[in-house]
C-alpha cells in the first residue's frame, strides 16, 4: 500500500469523540468507520472516485458500505449483520483503497 494516507479505524459502532457521526441506514449491529486523511484534496478526491463505483456493485445480503469525503479525508463506513461479514467487508474495502492508492502513487 502506498504511503499516502493516515488511517484511523473505529470498530463496532463506537466512534471516537472526534469521529464524524453517520446515521445508521441499515439494521446492522456491527459497524466500522475507516477514515483516511491524504496529503491533498485532489488525492482524496481521486481515491474517492476510484472506490465509489464499487459501492453498489459489491454489497451483499449481510454488509453495506457508505463512502464520503470531506476535503482531505475519505471515510468509508462498513456495516454488517455479523462479525464474519464485517471482517470480510473491511478486508474488501481496505484492499480496494490500497489498490487505488498504489495506482495513484504509480502516476507520480
């Protein structure tokens, strides 16, 4: 994974005091908030645009994902009905984020 982001993860719906509150759109007892802060707004926008097309294509019966960007921060929320599905969702989205970062790092 390219060295271009600071990542903060909050698990199981208990965000840190400084985390951005996200409304619960699914009845899922397990949530993870993955927040990455990039060196520039342009880089954050490029990462967001790389991941966004996958949001509707990858979701399953037990997981959902939401993506948002605020300036240099990209936040991905993974919600799941069980911990196995949560782990799988986190792995999928972290891999996609890593691929996007590596691809953009290769453009330098």
